[in-house]
């Protein structure tokens, strides 16, 4: 490692620590020539292999921008988009390879996006999976209905319980049945 002060080609590691939740290693170094200390951060480069054959670095911002387009006009918090991008990156990195096909990135987006907002999920899936007809939408909607409401979706179940884990006016999950009294 070249010293940033004197440009000497040799340095020694004084201390090493994990950074960014184990995704990087922070090393404190000392130059063997001038004795000054400096810090380096080492992190694995995650590259995305696009369909065109071009390789580019993985970008959480690009994931957020793509999902934000699908969420346009929907009640989705920008912080939730950042969390979704973080989950996608963790999923892709968990594969253990330095180069990931863009197809895998898209697949990693679909699950968390369905949990976040089903309408945005349909928008994203329609572009990602190249829906070409109304039948494609109908089939995807049928799959969504068969799977039931996603956690946190706010979609009522057949028994009237709103999906999302409860906490409606302080009630536990499943406490509301939708039945009205006094009619």
C-alpha cells in the first residue's frame, strides 16, 4: 500500500477492524519510511453483469431510483425505499459472487417490493418480466391473491382483518374481525 504522504511503496498494518456491518475492513497503517499513519478501507466490489454484456458496480441508488419509479404516486416512505435497497444488496452479496447478473438483482427486488406495496410490485414486475398483455397482469394478480396479502400491505383478508400485523387502535394482530355490532 503506497503512503499518501511520501508515496513510499511499503507500509505495515497497525490495526484491522470490520466496518459497515462486516461488509468492509478498516485498516490503520503506518508508513515504514516516514512513520506517518493513515487509514484504508477495503471492501469487496460487487459488479452487476447487464444483459448487454457490460459490467457496472452495484448501486443502491440505482435500485432506489428504479423502485421509486414503480412507487410513484403511492404512499411509500423514502426511508422504506432505502431499506429495500439495503435488503437487496444484502441478498445479492449473500450469493457470495463478485459478479451478479442483473436478472438476479431484479429477482432480489421483487420480494421486498411486494411486501412494501403490491401496486408498485405489479408495476415493477410488468416492466421487469416484460408483460405483453392483460393476461400477464391477470396471471400475476391471481398469483398475488393466491399467496394472500403481503405483511404490511394493508390489504384486508377475507375475514376482514387488515394485513400488516395488527396494532389497529392498539389491538393485537387478528383482533379485528370486521363484524359490526348494533345493526
